[in-house]
C-alpha cells in the first residue's frame, strides 16, 4: 500500500484547498505533476520555508483556503514564522510536512527524523501521520482541528508519493 498523488490531490480538493504554498523537493514530484495537470488548486512556490506561513496568512486573510506543503527540515527553518504567525496570530492552516528520516517507527540516524515530533510537541502543534491512501482522512481531521482551534496542525507524510 502506498500514497498515490492523485488520491492526495482529491483529498486536498475535498477540503476546499484553493492554494498550496510550497517549496517543491524531489520527493513530491508526482504530487506536483498531479496538481499542475489538474489546475484546480493554485501552486504558490516559495524560495524558503520561512516564507510559507506568511504567504499562507496573507492568502487566508484574503478569504482563500491555503495549505502549506514543506519538508521537516524546512519546518525547522520556518520556526520563527510558525511561532509568530501560526501560533501567536492563530493561523488555522494545515501544514503537510514531508517526514524525512521516518523509518516507520524504527530508529533513524537522520536528525531530521529524530527531531520532527519533539519540535512539534514543544510548539504545542498537534500532528497526524499519513503513510498510505487509507490514512488520507487524517487530512480532513487536521483541517477541522485547525479551524476549531485557530492553530496550525501538521500532517506528517511518512511515505513518498506514487504516481
């Protein structure tokens, strides 16, 4: 069982996502192609992950439904924006985070995998783990929680996207 890009896209569309604020990487290629080919969600490329929450906040203030898609190493780089815009301002956004270093619960030597969950817990950000298509309902649960709590909620993607 895998994580099909087309099914992830359908989940985003069912959530009413209008914009994806994104720093593409090699692991998200199939998802990028699916979103671009579909055309119903606008891709907003960024140069650094620290820009992601600021751009998402502007989109949200403008009445759209943004989603942030970055890797966990980018989450670390975006820490001040997460704190200032996500938590202090109360931005109800879903952050879909590629879980680099995740080995299905086994120990990892990659510090990105080691620190991801402790950092989210330290910031008080709830998170869900998605590894297969059967987990995609967690995206909607994260969105509902973000709206209910006026806080960012993370969805950790523990699997590469498939075509």
